């Protein structure tokens, strides 16, 4: 669950800022060292998607500017390392995927494959947070849409990104899926979203405007929850 994430420049980065940083936590196995030990990263291409391009969408992992940060400190089994993303204009048109894993070097082997990759989805538009599916929000608020996301942000003054969703949901049963910390609040929120949408659509029609629609599909925004089991 923690090996996937997303970064939307539109959502998280001030207008005009051309780069941003995602920080990853790394744990190592084996004996500790009395010296700092460099670690190495590499990109893994993902079939069937648009992959991030080094130098265009992120600073390459072997760029000398990052060398001082890609280190496991002496006497430590953990490291906090940066992935520096670049706000390329293409990100406003669609997402790119950056899957990161370790590269063997003089200090470290790559580790267990299932635990040593992190997949980051990057965009410069509102996009579905990874936690949306983990929390099964389709079953509370209906299918994800950018306009729906925008309205939810406006009405609650919250970002509805991974961090915020994770504040409302948790992996309570240890199955890798998220459940509401307060089910009654989430149920109330779903109804309130539907009421807000209806109110704004009435006002828009009175002003000779169309109801709120998703720009990519043209479908009206709808907070009808998906039925469980379907």
C-alpha cells in the first residue's frame, strides 16, 4: 500500500514553481556500518503506460546533484531520499508514471523485488489519488472525476489527496485496503456532497449555465455511490 503514490503539481505545487520534491523512506537489511554508504536508484519501465523521462519529468538518479542525498547514514538502517520532479508542460496533458527501484552497487544488493519498487504517478492536473481506490471511494462518492475532485476541494477546503484521504481512512484490518475511521461521517459527507451538487446545478441552470460536467467525458458530475459487489 505504501509503495505507490501520486504527485499533482496543480494540487500540491504553487503556480510558477517549476520543480518539486517527493521524499521516500528507505529501509535496509543487514549489519549497520560506521560509515555513510551511497545507494543507487534506477527507473523501471511500465508497459502500457506513458513512462516518465529522465531530464524531462525528473532529475536523473545518477545526476551528481543528488549524490549527497542518496546515502544511508552511518549507524542507521534507514534513509530519507528525494525524488526531484520537473514541471514539464506535457504534464498538463496527461499523467506519466515513474517506477523506481534500487540498482546494485558496491554497498547494497537490490533486495526482495516485491518490496523494493515504488510507483509514482505525476501530473500537472487534478488526478485520482492512489488512496482513492485503496479507500474504495467509488462506493461512497461515485466514480472519480477531475471536476468532482475540484468540487470536493472547493466545498471542504481540503485537497483530497493521498495524505488527506489517509487521515480519514486506515488499514484497520491489515488487508492492504482502507476503511473509514468514522463511517458515519463518511456516509454523511457523501449525502452532503450530493446536496451541494444539486444546489449548485440549480443555480447554474437559473443562470443559463449547464450543470457541472466532467471535461474529459462530458458526463454530468454524479455522487451516486457505486453498488458494493459490482
